[in-house]
C-alpha cells in the first residue's frame, strides 16, 4: 500500500519539495491522520517515463517553465505527463512554473510560445509581478486549509497568475464530461499593477479535479501545511482513501 509521490526533476525547486513532503508525511503519520507508516511513503525524483509510471501523484516545481517544456520534450516526457494528468487523472500540483505548465494556455511567453502539459482550464500570465528583483512575500488567507490561524507566507518569485478561467472545450461543444468540473479559486492577492484592467485581485491558487496550482512557492518556507493538505488529497483520491482519518 505504499504511496509514491514524484517531483519532476528537470529544473527548479526539486530538493525543497522533497524535504517538505517528507516532513508532511512524518506529520500525517505521527498525528494518526493516516494508517500508513512513514516508510509507506516514497518520494522520488522523476526524469524518465519509467519513473513517472511508478507515481501515484506528482509535483511540478517552480523554476523556468520554458526550459522545463524544452527538456521534457527532449526526454520524451510531454505526452506521458499529459497522459498522467488528463487521462489517468492522477493528483498533480504545480508551483509557479509548474502552474504555467499545467495551464491550457499561457500569455507573455517567449517568441514561438512554449510547450504545456495542460489540465487546468485557465490562461496564465507569466511573470505577472515583474523580474527577479520584484520578488515579494505576502500573507495569504487560505480557507481550503480549514484553519483560522496564522496566514500562510507566500513567496512570489517572477510569479505567474491566473488571468482567465476558461470554459473547457467539452463544455463549449455542449458535451457532458468531467471536464465540466469548474476551476475553483483558492487564493488571491491584491492586483500587483495598475494597468491590470479593472481587476482588484490576482488569482494565485486554483484547483480543478485532480490538478492543483499555486503561483507562489510553499517549498521555500518551513511551513508544511499546504504539503500536508495536498498529501491528504492524494490519499483521498486513490487506493489509500480507506486509510485516511476523516
């Protein structure tokens, strides 16, 4: 009954995610939130189709989304990733560049566009807040954590935002399918630039079906709450759901 979670290790914050995943698993097992033991969790770096096939869930970390797309294509990983997300419907979480990769479309891309995995019916705007020197930390209210306590310190580094939630292609064609499940907005921050037409907030966390995305970098903090929450979603989504304490 081991649970295997991969972190796509093409570029970006791989080690940081693995570290917090291990801490989150230790928390879940020590508090009795799951009947699984610490050694029932396996966290691996994913660089090949074979490694991806072992995973029950996947994190696509922050980094540079164009580079990730190029490397994934060269390694023959793009189609297996799309299969994993859109056909097998396994839980996937993208942070920053990972959110871009999981969007169906992106704006402000480099010339010629870029390869995306898709899975979220959104358009993202890359580098919404500016360059590296415009990085910032913001206190975020995250009701999905189910807690009324200390806000989450969101780290934003050349961060994207969701600039549009789109109707799925199936819904547009009047076809009933699970793709009609709406995109759920989980967190926002005040709009970062005055030229953003009439918008007062930027969307920085969303979920749709098996796909979760954040503009910010939880892995760059020591706060394990989002990793704990996501691991619970992973457990509830698959063959381990009967081992999760409600």
